[in-house]
C-alpha cells in the first residue's frame, strides 16, 4: 500500500488540512501586522540630562551698566529665516471613534472694521520698528504676556516692560542685550537671538521667556528666562541649553527653529523644528524642564529630552495649561484634515510621551506657502507663511488652537478649534472671514468662563495692514463680528535680501490674570514710513509697529443685522435684531465721517427689547454718518456691526428765483398730529389765507349789477 496515496486520499484529513492552511495564512497575516505595529513604540520617556549650562542672574539696569563694556554688532537689515517644514500626508496615529468632527459651527460671518466684538477698555502703542541707525529686523515676531501689574513684550528687535494702566514703557533693551550675558561670540547662545516667546505662568506668578540662538549647528541654543516673583522689573534667571546636542551625547549638525512654549503646574515645555545646515527639515524635538529648579535659580539643571518622539511631526505646540490637567497636551498638523494630539502624562515625575491621536477637522489644504495678502497702496503682497498651528491653550477640559488657512475663495482666513483631548473629538470649530479682507497670524486665549479671544493681522486691496480681534462665546460657539484694534497707516514693503515681504511670524492674545475674564492682544500693524538720507538719496522706508489692546466680554450678546434707511434728508431709521434677553437697555451712537468720534444719541438709553430707532437730530446735508447700536449688560456694552449713510446735498437756488415752491411737512411715527403741530401749520398758512380773503372782497367791489329790460 502506498502510504503517500493513502494520506492524500483520506477524506477525513482533507477538510482538516484545508482548515489548517487557512488558519496559518490568517495567523501569518496577523503576526505580520502585529510586528509592523509593534516596530513603532507608542510611548517614550526620552533621555534625562543633568548638567551645568550657561547661566546668569541679572536685571535690566545691570544689563545697561554692562553696555559700555560690550561691543554689539548692529546688523543692518537682519532677516530672520523662515524655514518651510515638510508635510507628511501619511501621518499615522490612534484615531478614536467617532472620527468625524462637526462641520463648521456656523456660516461665515462678514466682519466690519467698526467695534462689534467687545469695545477696547485700553489701547496703546507697543514696541516699534528700530530706527535705521540701530539696525532693522523682519519680521518682528510679535509676542507679549500680561501679568498682574505689567505687560512684557519680547520681539526679534527688543525686550520691553510696560505699565498695564498707563502704557508707559518702564524698561527696554535690545533682544541681544537681554540675553547677551549668556555670550554673544560666534557659537555662543546670544550670537544671533531670534524667535522669542513669552507667557505668564499663573501657577508660579512668573513670566517665562524662550528665545533661540544661532543660525546653524553646532552653535544652536535654546535660551530660557524666568522673572522674579515680584515682577518683571527685577533680576531674571537665564539659562542656555545646547539644542544641537541630542541627549547630551550625540552631536548633530541640526539647528533649532520656530519654538513652541507651554507650561503646567510642574514643568516648562519647549518644542522646536530641527533643520540641517542645508535648511532641510529633519525631526522635531521637545525639552521638558521641571519648573521648581528654575524658580529657585539653580544650576546645574535637569531636563528630559525627546528627540523625534513616536508619531511626532513638525511645529508641535505645547499647551499653556490652566488649572489641573490629566496631562500636558501637544498639538500639531497631522494627517490629511486632521490635527495630531499627543500628550505627556506623569508630569509630576518622569514625563512619558504618548503616541498622538488624529482628530478629524473641517477640510483644509495643508500648505507650505499660502497666498500673499493684498494691501492698499502697493502691489507687493504680505507674506502669510503656511498652515502650521500657532499656539495652544488648555482650559476646563478643552484644548484650543488656531492657524491661518486658505479659504474656498482663495483668501487667507483664520481657523480655530476647540477639542476634547480625552475623546479626541472636535467640540466646536470655525473660520473668521471677511468678504474683502484677508486675516493671518492669529493667536488665541481663553478665560475662566470658556470665552476665547483671537487676535490677528488683516489687510485688503483698500486697507493697509492693521490689527484685529474677536471673541467666541461658549453660548453661541461662533466668533463675534471682528473689531479693529489698530488701523494700518501706510503701505508696507520690506524685503531686504529675502525676496519675501515678511510679516508675523506670530502674535499674542492672553487672558488678564487679575480678573481672569479680560483679554490683552498684541498685534503688528503697518506704521507711517520713515524718511532718511542715504548718501545723496532720500529713502522712504516702511516700518512695522505693535499695538496693545485690552477688552472684556460682556454678559449680553451684541445686536446683529443692523441696517440703516435714509427716510429723507432729515431723517434716518435704524433696525436691528435683538439676540439677548437680559439687557438693561440699548445705546445708539453716531459719528460724522470715518475720522469722527462716536457720540451717544440715546440719553437715557432705549428700553430693553427695542429693535428700531429714528434719528432726526441735527443731520447735515451732504454728510456721511456712521451708526452702531450697543446692548447694555451688567459687565459692559456689546456693540453691533457698523453701518453708514450719506445725507443728500441740498440743491442751490436757481438764478432769478423770487421765491415760491412747495412746502413739505413731515413728522416721525404714525400717531395723530399734536395740537402744537396743527397750530404751527395754521401759522404757516395764515398769510396765504389773508391774501385769499383780500382778493375775494376786491372782486366783490368791482361787480356791476345788470338791469333786466323788463324791469
């Protein structure tokens, strides 16, 4: 008997063998899949480093005292490079169900340059473009923070401390002077300082600043500073960490660019993109620095370093965390139409990086270069960079972030997101867009009531570049119509050798720690030009400026849909939609011309639930009037959009006209005429009545009786 034949012909074994074969195939597939997934770690504890680093403790007064002993190189036309980051369309991550985020929470709302979000409580100039003799720099990298009594601004040009109440500059130095004691020689930390960031840490009551140093590696640094407990006018602690030395062991020729700064109760978090000497993106990097040692001014210091952690990507933004959170969250652009949400847990001990989840958002195109924004007075457009996220705030269980994207019309607009990081779902999201104006370089802050504020730059073919802001109320989940912070003053063109009309690269919008409800925003705007003599030539030089503004959300919603109707040359009617139920009244305000000042027309205010008003107060022919309506609440007034109307010009009297014409009498409202009105009409008609009687009696006197022939 042939055993081989017997084995194959066995009808019992054949089905069993087929089942075994199928099982082996499935197991091999599963094993292969598992090996693939297992080859990518999902967590990382990074590398712990403890070492002595460049360190100094000094005040601004001490910096000034050292000035005469130092020779500062004043570069003319210094351009901070903007390094484009690779886009990973194949980004992976743990996508939780449900993946689908909601669509935009509301239709796009047209904005207005008039106050319609909360009006400004305070507004004053910030640090400006350095004079030509002190060296110019683009872009300024507009950045600031608000403390209990002071505002601190740190730009690519300067460091400054402001009085919150008066706007007075209390201290000021160049950015290189502020960091200069860490070393300014080639290869030292402050040789080429750029990309500054700052925030106020409400946990410790300190300002924390970060700035990168050095344009290439080796010689790339992360500089960190922390203010004293009593305020930013005292002596700051400052350290420098070698950015191109990975894990304090491996030297790479990669330099740090575009830092992110976050803080929670335990640590300071710094992120950076790492680029090769040729400017090619390599990987991202995170430094987690326990905060207690910084508050004590210690050196050596310990930090945890994460080089290209699992699932990471470029331009990761750590959260400014308020309150107690389960983790420190890191957000960045992820896969197509997704944001990556990574996090550190065990933040009070050895922090652990966790593989990011992918959160689906409203579709947008992730771009390395967005279209340039138009401006008035010059065909050169304003550079709007790319779609990277610009800052992150964690508050009350949500993380908020913002960036600029290209809209369906091709215009650049602001996109914002509120995400539940534990469920990896979008709670709300939206766009800030205008029919004509482009918006770019936004920043976001969140207060204790979950009201978010966003500040940003804006321009159009008919407007210079200015600063704008708005708020997002949790009750509506949509942005209020945009308010003007500071109007641009002139066209802006500043290329230097970059070939790009640089702007940004970021801005600051933060909550005021005193009441935890008000906001401060610091935005860039186009200043008037500087005229100077260069040899035998007169040079007209564009300048950027920065501007501070404070505002607070009201407890009432602003009126919407304000319209104006010109009834006649002496009467205008306003109508609006009343959205709130707890207003105490309404203000109607008017100004003549764009440069005018709004004045109140309704004293006392109109009663609650009003939705119309007729203006008959002193309208002048041939004048353009601007109107706005405010709903009055217990915490302030919420204003509507602004509308305008032009009264007709009165025609001049024709030559040889001896009078005559028609008299038109109109009255507002629909009620019966008053006795005073009837008396006035009677007085006006009395001369005509008397003239008619006189003519009647004269005709009677000239009448001759005719005698009948038969009489």
